[in-house]
């Protein structure tokens, strides 16, 4: 279950935004929003993905670098929403 | 392009602030991210004023997208983007109101944000559909990809420059007339700056390793050292070039450019606008100009400008305005009284008293005495002293009639002269305060545009030779007349001299500088030459304020009218100069002059 969330998010990000990049470069701690990988459009796409995939609902105030900057943080948010 | 550089100053200040706070342990996020290197409009929006972008994103954009997303996410994003730009425009206008107390509602402002919002929306739709290139580290950049990126960035840069020029334009016609420059000539200077920009963009587009905002502790040591080395070397190079002994070795042109970049003074354009504000009480300070803006934000909301004092009324003729006769106002500077003849002066009879030297004084607001009370103008002080220090009681008395009117440009003084001559002066003193050439030209362009009849033949002839007509906008009109600016001023001066002499009076030209040095001084030598050529007795008081503390002799930083101390200085100097040329100026009063 632990791998499922991180793995699913990682696969989505690689496929949607980083095609051709070395998957090993994208870790659970890679800064996505603050690192410039995800802009607002991409962040909203990530939000849509995790809402549809994990059956959760995010609030507008959760769409920021404090909650979605890394794959680890995204997974943590998903778990918190599901529990 | 100058507007881009103006914003560079603003963003530079932000970087300095963040840098200084970093020294104290506060690691704030970056405020701007090399917006010069934006390769698209969405990229530009993401890079410039990041704090503002983040604020709008958190407070408005995401909440709006979430609210509207039942319409579809793409529609929600488009709508949210448009609303964000609408709010950005509104909040900028509100900021103006908060600082200045007036509502900023100008079409250039509205259109700027509308156009920027629309291009960002279009760009966003493109990115939603096709995505954009991203990487986690240094990708394999080819010459082709570098070339394409450079071209996209170059195109984005120029579009933003054009949009910015539109935003800061005074009028649509003025902005449109800028495009005539595309017709050439394409000199080396004209092509140099775009070439420099292209080179900077090319170098800046070469990819660097690593993500943005990566902490030093997570960077590899070589990369960290390289980054710091580049910064230190660049700083040392900038510091070296800024040293006068160094940049003077690079040629006069480069040295002047570097010197002006280092200067904390207002730029030539800003100074011209501040001067124009001095002459015309320009209230629409450039909304985007940080330096001039800083001067005007210090101005209290209740500051009494000469143009808002209710002193003038419309005349419907070539002069357009005159002082309101029998007007009295209590200003913060003292009482301001206008006599029955429309002069800011004590009452005088139209007929010159016997055994009296009567001096008619022509000029603008400094001559009228804005900023000082009755009896404190340099005119009143000189008059008092001339009478007090007469050789004997039987010697001729002196009267100075103050025909100064705020905002009067040189051609308008021709109307003031006609009025002054009906008072049978022995001497007519014309006081010039700088920018005589450009102000005379712009006034003539203005009256043509307003279809005001020009009652002076030589000026009408010049207008005809310039091919100027009322249908032309301000910029075109000025461009047509500028080659004739010397003719315009000389014709004006010549008429003053000829009419004065025809009435048996002596024409005197006094050059009174502005309290602040500036680019207005460029016109002074030519102005003095024309005055001499026309036949004036010339008194050059260019150095009357030399050695004085500017702040001590002007009303305020945003109002360069001389204050009480300033008028005392002028009076003292003018008195001395009149005494030096006494034999030439004050002819025996027994010489008859026409009424």
C-alpha cells in the first residue's frame, strides 16, 4: 500500500510531465513545485489524478508547496485523506 | 526596452532585500526568476514578481478553479486566469488610490492587463493540450533546441516590451507614432541594443544543471563552488567597471552610460517629466516609473499645486488663460492677491506716474511668485530696494508691474506683452526659466491641435512651412515643428524686442534657472544666443543658486518653485545686475513713450 501511492504518483508525473527523464532522478524528496517541475497547470493535473485515482477530495488551500511539493508529501496527504 | 530596464531596478531592490535578510538567517523564497529569459507568456507570469503570482494563486486562482470546476477543469482554469488578471488590474488601481488618494482609471492600464491576461490564457490552453518541456537536471541540449529556445525567448521579450510601451504611453496616437521608427534609419546604435539582448538571452538559455531553489547543502560541491565563483567574478567585474578610472578607459559613450546607470538621480526622461510637472503641473506621473513615483508619493494629498489654486480663467484666445482679476487667496505660503488688471501685484494705475521708471515683468509661475506671499516675490523685493536706494528723493521712482502667469510658455508671453505695453512701461523684462525652445514648440503644436487662431504672422508662417494641421496628434505635430524650434523662439523673441522698442521701451532678457540642475540646461546656451540675436539686453543669472542647498531654496522635492529664500536670492542678484546695466536699461524718464 505504501508503495502503491508513491509509485502511482511517480509513474503519473514521469509519464505526464517528465517523459524521457531517468526515473531514478525522481525521488520521494525531489521538490516538484519549488523546483519548478510543476507549475499551476501541472499541479492541478496532479490534483485531478490523485482525486480520481485514490477517491479523495482536495480543498483549494491544500494545493500548495506545503502539501504537494514532493511525492512523499503527496502520499502523506492522500493517506491522511483516506484515514 | 527602457521599461524592462526600469523594472529591473524594482526587481533588483527585491533581490537586495531578500539577500540582506538571508544574512540574518531568513531564507525567503526568490522574488523574481530571470524574467528576461521567459520563453512564453505563462513562463513570464511565473517568473516575474513571484510573490504576487503566489498570492494571486493561493488566494484567488486555486479557490476559483475549485469553485468553477464542475464546468470542466479547463474552463475553470481559463475563467480563473481571466479573473486573476482582472483582480490584478483592480488591485494595482486600488494601490494607486491608497497611496495617492485618486482613482487610477486609464485605458492603457485596463488594456495592458486585458491583453496580458488573454495571451496568458491562450498560452495556458496550449500548455494544457501539448504540455511543456521540463527536466529534473541538465538535459541534452542541442544547438537546435538552444536556437529555438533563444528565438522564443527573444520574441516573448519583444512582445512584452511592446506591451509595456503601450502601458506607459500617454496616448494611443503617441504610441502609434512610435511605430514610425520602424521605417528606419537602422543605425549601429539602433541595432546594438537588440543584438546585446539577443546575446544575453542566448547565453542565459544555455541550460544549467539542477532544479531551482535547490539548497546549497543538497548541491554537489563542484556545482556549488562554480555557482559562487560565477557570482563573485561577475560582482567584481561590475564593481571594477563602475570605478570611474576604469570605465573612462572604455570610451566616452560607454563611460557616460555607466555613469548614468550608477547615478541615483532621476533619468533624463524622469527629469523632463518632473520639469514638465513644474511648468504644467503634470499630475499623471508615470504609473510604472519607480523613481519619479517615489518623488511624487512623498507629496501630501492636500498639497496645493499652482494649477489647482483657482488663479486662472480661460480667455478663449491664443493665451488661453489669464489670472483672475481681483482674486485673493490665502495659501500656505501667504496671501496671493491679483489686482484689478489681472496682475499678481499691488494696484497700479494704467497711466505711468510722472518721474517713474515703469518695468513690465513677463514670466511664468516663478515670476508671478507661486510659493511666496504678497510682497515676498523677487519682483516686490527688487521694487522696494530700487525705491529705497534711490540716489535722491527727486530721482525717478520705480514701479515693477508683474505680468507673470503660471504655466505661460514663450508664445503666450506675446499676449502678455501686448497687455503690458498698454501700461506704457519704460522697460520690458522677459524672464526665461529654461526649456524655452521645447516649450515654445510644444505650445505652438498645442494651439494648432486645439484650432486656436494664431494672431502672429511669423508663427503662422512657421506652422505653414512645417505642414502642421489640427488633425495631427501631439507626437506628429511636435515632430513636424521640432526642426523649426529655433525659428519659433527667435520669432517670439524678435516680436517682443521689436514691439517693446516700437513703444519706446528697453527690452531686457533675464535668464532665471530652475533650482534643480537637469537636462533643461542643454537649451540654455542656444536660448541666450537667440535672446542676444533678437536684440535684448541680456542678464544671465544661470548661477544665481550656485553653492546653495537646493532643499533650502525650493518649496518641496516635488515642487521646484523657489521659496522665500529663493526669491530673496533672485531679488538680490537681479538688483545687482540691473545696477550694473543701469545706463543701458534705465534711460532718462524724460524720453517719451507711447501710451
